[in-house]
C-alpha cells in the first residue's frame, strides 16, 4: 500500500541556508488528496515546486511508467 501520510514530511527550498520558523498554516485537503492519488497509483512524491499560483508535484521517476501514471492522475487514460 502507498504511503499517503505526509504529516511529518517537510520540503525545503533549494539553496536555503539560515534559520527558519513556522507558524503560517493553510488547509490543504485537496493537495493531500491529490498527492495520495499519485501514490495510490504507484508514484512516489519527492518534491513540490511553486511557480506563481501553480503547484507542481514532483515524483520519483519510474522510467516508461511515468507517462501512464501522469495520465491516470489527470484522467486521460483511454
């Protein structure tokens, strides 16, 4: 079964050095469901990238299976 528990997972900004603090929260129900769906289909989430208002979920490469998983997640499979 896929690991769909991201409660204790922290993603850090590349190149960040120095001290950090928390305290800013938002509810991420849809993001959690989306990431769980990726893992239920065999993907492994390894990062998150933000560009403006777009959030990209980055997964471990599975060679030729990558395209199939991406299409399943987006409902594009015939």
